C-alpha cells in the first residue's frame, strides 16, 4: 500500500531523511517511534506530498506521489491525515467540518454527506456534538472529530502524526480507543506516536528512527522485549525511566 525507496530530504543543509526504505502492506498497522528530531513527522508528511522529497521514490497504492504530473489532490482523497493540532475549521460545526471535503471534492449531495457525517461522528462517540463548534469541544473531542473528518473520503490509508501529543493525559485514551477500533477494522495505518502501549497492543510492526534513518524494524513483542540496535535500547530505557 505504501512503499518508500531510498528517500532523502534536506531542509537547507540539514539532512532530515537519509535513505529511508520501507513498505507498509494493505491492512497493516505500522508505528514509527524515535526521539524528537529524528525525522518521523517529516517522513509521514512525505507520504501524501505535504513535504517534498529530494531523492528517492514513494508510491501510494501503486501511484507515485512525487513524480512530476501526479495529481496530488486526487491522490490525497485516498489518504486520511490526522495532525497533532487537530486543524479543524473554527467557524464550522463538527458536522460541517466533516461534510466540506466530500461536498467540494466528490460532489456528494449535502443530504448524503450529512448522513455519512452523522454516522462517523456516532462511530467516534460524538453523535451528540454534531452542531458544536471546535472551541466548545475538549482536545480529545476535537481530535476525534478530526479522525472522523479524515474518514469521510473512505481513505485506503490513514496517517497519524503524533495525534495525542497535544492532549491532556486524561484525553489520550479516548483518541487511542478510536484508533484501535480502526486498526481492528483492517484499516492500513502509519502512525507516528510516543504512545508505546498503543504500539505494543495494536501495531503489526514497530519502526524505530533516529537522525533521519530507520535503525530497527520489528514486531512489537520483539522490539519491546529485546531491541537489537543500541540506540533503540537506550530510547526504551529512557521511556521506562521517565
């Protein structure tokens, strides 16, 4: 579903991604973890073209993301992206946030779009907040609206860029529960997260990055019990100590 081949990215003289090669199969849940500044968020943003790459190739469901002539808007309809900071439109209700994309991109009829929006908000436990504005919602509720919005276009892939890092601790669980439900439903997911319990319980594979490189990839039970790379081992020890 996702294939990265020798991907490089520079910001000025800073080499952010250094020859990243990885595959994510259909229905697979892959968690990317690593210290801050390791290139995780940049990597996930290259998958749907939010960040360009300077070398290498990325394909999404068989289509090149960064090749000249690629219709990125069409490609992005296949990809749900959930950001750290929610990125909801503040002047729109929860339901209106959901129906905006299908109305304009898929030319869906409003009645159909609203019915689908209501269904998805119910699915994330917010059926009672259809007409609430983002400012009246908690951080956890806003992020659940953002997940529902990402699902409106029936994406083949869901990308999560540290979706719980801006939340108060008591709100993290409600967002992770929605993500777990998606994973159980067979959604292909690539998640950048510091939530190691989520990675342990839900991921098919954990990818560890540092300094723009993938240093280790393993099944969760292997990665958390016996990491091979010394940097991964130190990362896990620091988390446990913290």
